[in-house]
C-alpha cells in the first residue's frame, strides 16, 4: 500500500508544481 501512497503523493506534487508554473492554482479555489 505504501507504493500506491507514493504514487498518489507524487501526482499531488506534480499537480501543485503545474498549478504554480501555469499560475492557475485550481486546487486552492475550493
């Protein structure tokens, strides 16, 4: 299960980095 958690966290990191680089933090608009 640790492998799945790592994949999930990696995906979250990528999403955060993308939102920072694109200037569209869509995940913070909740």
